[in-house]
């Protein structure tokens, strides 16, 4: 439950430190005194967006701190998820700097705003005057129905599966668009790949072809030169090898006169052997070199093809062409993988859709089975609030197609008067009737949820007299099982509180500030008497106030 709320530098509040006991606490004060300011401040610490416009002193930071006793709540999973040490007391703090920067803390550990918001849903339900308008919204109505029917966890499971189904369908559409585009380009890329594949592109190929082309173009000249050179070395009666043989023979005669001469002879032998090998190789090369116009045409054609491809793809080397070929091959492979991925995604969609249908059918059945009991409980409680002839009905239409809420479309119908037709809430219910209906729903929900605290901001709007007394009795009954805080302007309800907080404004120098204090018995009598009369309380009003307090 909420134990304490500290507010500094927020709206009309310079500093406020409020203690909240358990059971039913009432908050009263004149219109404009600032009764709802503490709710706005509490909203900040529960995860609402910050606004620097709410700072009372624009040069100082705003601090809101709420302390909760959670020893009866199971928050283990929350602490584990956010890696925070578990504690039986939670202190939520929100700081807003003068520059508008916001920081959030949980037991002095920095946490995200989303974490505060998710935690607050486990700790407290704040009912503002605006929330009554939510009764007309189908999402809010469905949430209430699932709370009554005990299907919130099942609906949560459905929403998870349906979200996955939606993601899979979006993915399938994207894949199919990619496939459609790929099909348009497939033939073109296949042609490009085949063209590059047939050319057998490899590094150095163009240079090799150019050399072969030049060799083929000058084959006759090359052949003549090689054969003539070979012949000059070793052919005919007079050649280089014969001359060297004679020199070798002469040098052999001087070898015996020193090692230096032997070395010269050895070198000459090496030259002789090298020239002999060179002559043989020239002869072989010359014999191999033939005029081959067909091969020349083939080489030139291959060179032209490579040069066209270089120009076509705007690159300069075979290596760059090879990379382009690899890239095109990857695109072709991806096209094949697209088909596989599409088939896999379609299978997943079918599987997830079956799961969604199964959960949605179960959800729909459980919701429908609970309707009669819910409507009876609400009718009985409305009767206790002087709406004996009121009829409340939950219309649950079944859609042929599955949607975000399953197969169900919910609508709350209401009739306050005998014989009046059922219609949408906003068309037939007055402000007071809506307030009573909302209180009824909240009171019944309190028995379904393990929520330790609920705060009402003028749930008594549009009612008075005996109805106000009955609303107060319901709040008292709720306060026996949970902490209830209500802002009220009615003495009948204010008198029901076990604790009474009074909000007032006070002018200090050149500014107005709001303050809050807990009233003692005598102060409560005076405050309730003021609410019963206009101006200064009369003796009659004081007597009535004492009687109201004694009755409760």
C-alpha cells in the first residue's frame, strides 16, 4: 500500500509530505485548493511524462517520492527482470530538473520510465475523473470484461501469438515483394552470369591472350628468326659450337700450367653446354611456331569479349569482373533462398494462426460463460446505489475474422430507467449514473485483483444525499480489504473516512501555495460542517457533522 508521498516544487506545492494509513482515507478542500495536484504528482512517480511547466520554481528541480509497503505482494519476477535487490519497502522517486531532464529511481537504483510504469500497474489504481469517459471505449470495456472473467492471462497469451502472427504476415509480404522484384530481374542477372561464366574470367587472362595474339600474328617472322639463330649456333659446316670446340681443344693444352687455365676451360665448357641447349630450344620453339589463323581469330574473339565485358561493367581488370560475377551469383542464390524462406514463413503463419484460433475460441467461450454472473453482480450493486431499475448488459458480438481482441467485439449497454431501451453508455447515462457504474465496476474488480491501493478522484460526481451515503458505504467496505483514498466534495463520503486529509491554499508574500494536513476529530467536525452548509458552519451543521462521524 501507499505509505507516504513527498512532493517538492510541483505546481502550487512548495513542499508536502503526506502519510497515508491503510483502510479508507478521504481528501477534502475547497475547489481550486489543489486536491488533485497530489494525484498529478503521484502520476509522475508512476511513470507519467514530465513537463517543466509544472515546476513551481523554474530555477529548482522538482522531486516526487512515493513509498510503498509491498510485503504482501509477489514482485520477485519484477525485481529479477530489472536486476534490483528485492525489498519489502519500495521508494519510487522522480526528479525533473529546471532544464526539463527527468530521472527515475527505485530504491536509489536508476530505472527507466517504462519500468516505473509497469511496476505502478502492480501497486496502485488511480481513478481520475477522466477515466469515467473510458467506459465508452471498447478496449477499456474488454479489459474490464477480462478482469471479471479471469481471462487476462489468456488474453495476454493471445496478444503475444497474434502479434507474432502479424509480424510473420508482414514478413511474408516483404518477402513476396522481394520475390516479385527478383523475378523481374532474374532473367537479366542469369544472362549476365552466363556471359561471365562462359568467358572463364581469371586474373592475367587478358594479358596472356594479348601475348598469344601477338605471337600468332608474327608467327612466320618468329619462326624464321628462331630457326636461323639455332642454325647459326649449331647448324651448317661453320657454327658457334664448332668454333668453341676448337677453342676448348686449344685450352686443354695449357691446363697443366695452372689452375687458372683449368677454370677458364671449365667456364668455356659451361658456355658450350648452354649454347647447345639454347640452340635445341630455339629449334624446338621455331618448329612449334606455326601460322594458325583459326587460333588467331579465336584468341582475338576472346579478347574482344573480355574487353566488351570490362566496358559493359565499367571496370578495368579481370579481378573486378570476377567480383561482379560472384555478386551476381549471390543474387541468384538469394532468389533461391527467397523461395525457401517464403515457404518456411507460410508454414509458420499456418501454425501460429491455428494457435491464435484455438486461444481465441477458448477466450471467447470463457468470456461468454462469465457474462450472466457479471451482469447480475453489477445489477445487484447498482440497485444498492438507488438504481434499482437499471439494466446493464455486455453485448459480445463474434466476428468472422480474427482480430486484436480475438473473435469478440464488446459493447456495454445500459438503461437507467424502467422500460427504457438498452443503449450505449454515453447515449443514456448521466454523469452521476456513470460515476455509480464506474464505482460498481471498480468495487467488483477489487475482489478479482490483488491490487493493494486504489485512489478515486471525485467518484461521487453527480450524486448527493442518500446515494452519496451508499457510495461511502461501498468505499468503506472496500477499505476493509485494501487501501482506498478518495477525493470528495460530499460530507456523507468525507464522514466515512478513517483518516481525513484537508487541502488548503495559503498566500505567502507574493505567491500562493497549497498545503495538506491530517485532521483530528474536532477539525473533522468543523470541516464536514462547512461542507454541509454555506459560509461559516451553523450549530445545526456542526451537530449534523458530529452525528455523521458517530454513525461511521
